[in-house]
């Protein structure tokens, strides 16, 4: 008798329909997020490894627990992005091995106004007082499970903010490649 370690093969096929999560009996595919791994915590909460569309600088991963408030997009305190699914899996597995959180309901998809507020909060968090900073889509990885929006939606929202608040956010064509580069302008000196 053969021992099967993995019962399902992941595929990049967009027609792929995920199997229901055995621990909650549902399938959850939030818009704009690709869940690559799930780890079961000690009391049943699920720790996820996920990514979004590859950005200009490649594919990066984030880890979040659906039972507690744990979220990270970096391997260390020095803000090194999680560049491989394996590294994300190690972080999620380590968290799940010690997390005692109970499972919670899956996050509901927010309305557009709430999603816009999440984008604005992230931009304000990324804003500096001493220099202008480029907006990277990876900055939104921690917010993707709450946003549940596509990369295109986020880019459209950034463009809208740049049009409405040019003293806060600017937009210009990328120097290299295609698309738009967004820059958060430094906080005004008082």
C-alpha cells in the first residue's frame, strides 16, 4: 500500500476549483489573493501563506493567521520580504505550531468605501517625513486579506488618489517597463 503525503496537486490553471477546507467546510478564494499553503494551529485556527500578482520586482509572499492578529510580509525585523513560498511556509508552520487561537469566521469582503480606507491607511503608514517614497504593490500584501481586491483595483484607487490629492500622492509612467509609478510625498514640515 502506497502512502500518499499530498492528496492534491496545486496548479496555476485559472479553471482550478479548490477543495473545501476540511477544518471549516468552505472554500475561500478572496479576490486578489492566491493562497498557496495552509497550516492548522493548535486550537484550530488556520495560518495562511499567500501572494498576489507578481509585481515589478517579482513575487513575494505574506503570512497571516485567521485566528489571531499575526501577520507578516518579512522574514526578519529588517523588512526583508518573503521571497519564496518555502520561506513563507516555514514562518506559517512555526506560528501554527505555537498558536492557540480558535478559528474565526472568514473575513467578509468589505464595501468599496471601507476598502478605500484600508488603502489610505496603508499609504499613511508608508508615508515618511524626511523623503518621498515609492509605492510598491508588495506594501499592500498585509492588507490583501482585508481588502479582497484585485491588483487592478488597487492601482485604479492609487490613480484616483493621485488625481484627487496630488499633494499626497503622485503618478507618472514607469521609467522602465510599463505601468504607472506612484510616489507618496513626504509629510510637510511644520
